[in-house]
C-alpha cells in the first residue's frame, strides 16, 4: 500500500484542526499500521477520536482515496504528510497539526527560510494598505518569506509586495486547494506559484465537506508558520485577532502598526498596543530585530539614485514625485506627458532606485 493513501484515510476521518491530532500521532505515528490493526480486529479506534471519526475509520479504507491521489498527481497538487521531509517543520508540533497538507507551487519554500506573517483587515484604509505593502516589501527584500492568507485587503498586499520583490511567499487557504477566494486573486495566486511560492490548504480538491470555520482554522497555520506576526491594521472585532491569539499560544512575537485614534480600522491594532499584547511596528527595522537580521544590510548595498542615470521623461516624473503617493493621472497632469510615457518613466525610476510603486499604480520618490 502507498502510505500516502493511509494518511488521506486518516486525515479525512479526523478532519481539519482536530485538537487531538498530535496525541493521535503519538499513539499511532504510522497510519498504515493503524489501518492494518483495525482491519485485523487487534485494536479499537483510538480513544481520543470522536465517535464520528472512529466510525469513519472503520467504514472506509485507504484504497478509497486512490482517485483523489491520482487527481492531485494529474493537476500538480502535492500531498504533504507529517513524515514527509517537505512538510512544514514549523507545523509539526501543533496539537492540531494538519495530517495532510495540499500544496501548489514550490513546496521547497516551506522550510529553511525566515518567515514573517503579515495580516490585517479585509477592508483597509489607504494607510493600512500602504503600511502592509511597504513593510512586507522591505522584509521580502531582506530575504524573508511573507506568510498570509490570500484574502481581500491586507493579506493580498503582503503577497503582492513579495511578488514585487520577486521572492517566494506562502498563502494558507480556508478553502479547497483548487479554489481561490476571492476569485479576483486568481492572477495573484498564479504569480505566487510562478515565483517559487506556495499555496497550502488542509482541504482537498473538489472538497465537499463543512465550510463553517475553515477560515478561522487556517489562521492557526499562518501564526505557526510565522516567526513574527505583523498586524498592519485591524478592527476590534476581527478574524485578525484570532490569528493573534494563536500566535500568543505558540509563543510567536506580535507587532502592530499604530493607527489613528479616529480610525475604526485601527482600533484593534491600537488595543493590542495599549494592552501590551503587541509591540509597535513603526518601521521595517522592528521586524528585522525580531528575526535577528541586520536592518542596515540592504541600505549598505544600495547605490544612491542619480537623476543623471535616467531618461528625460524619467527625470521629469522624478521632479514631481515626493513622499506622498501619486497616481498616473496626477503625474500626467503635472508633467504634461501622456500616460504611456509616464508609466514607462515610473518603471525606469523603479529599476534605478528612484521611485517605489505602491498598490493602485501610485508612486513615491525614494
């Protein structure tokens, strides 16, 4: 028997986020041995399982999962199990670790890197978006892998920043591995996969099981994979704070971006700071200190931008840029250049280190 089939059999019976998963593996580290013992009538189902899970173990066999295994193979979905070296080591000690993790993209980024969680509200302000993007971009350029949930809002900003830096990023889904939610993030997901990142889910292709609570369940995986969890912006009642609770349980440091006292989007982050559940995140160096990285290394290797290095169009655009983000239309009006030339100039300035792109095709001078 292919042992992967035994893992699929066991994982389906136990379900996602089972609080006894680690205890079960301590009793039966090899699911194939558990199956053979149950089949021979030598043992009863493990006492730590629910009646439903125990019944499913007795009513199904690993061979019932051959079709799923074949489907994953044909569609490029990796099946990772706790005894696989590619399985994320940072998840192995969880009491409710996934018994099976489905992965698209490049599974090699799941281990032996530095990991920064970036999370926040799905309905952020412009301030929150810029903070999440800028901080993620700086961390990614330092070699950190941004970990988030590919959701609307600040999850997406973290992933986009990593893509902009051209480095891997990891997304944990609350849906089946073959479903991108929201669907509008399909192109972003493909970029993540193409750049050596990974998209992970506890839920198999064509998943038909319960959907209530699946997004909250995946929050624990983001918190566990991250070495430090960063909250860019969050309301008082937010799934983001659920992820923070998991990070606290796992002993992961939490950083929060201070926000306006008048902004409801920042009430959650400000409360984390007020109650000392998080330390302030005011610049990328705060993240680097948590990771033990040299915050100056990127600056030390960057040559100073000189307008003499770029074209006339790029110089004209650069003269109009400043610390406040400006869109293409504003720059067109300020320079008198058409949109195509302004876009080309902005791209040139990015390449030479004179400007930085922000979400929504907005630019600031560096």
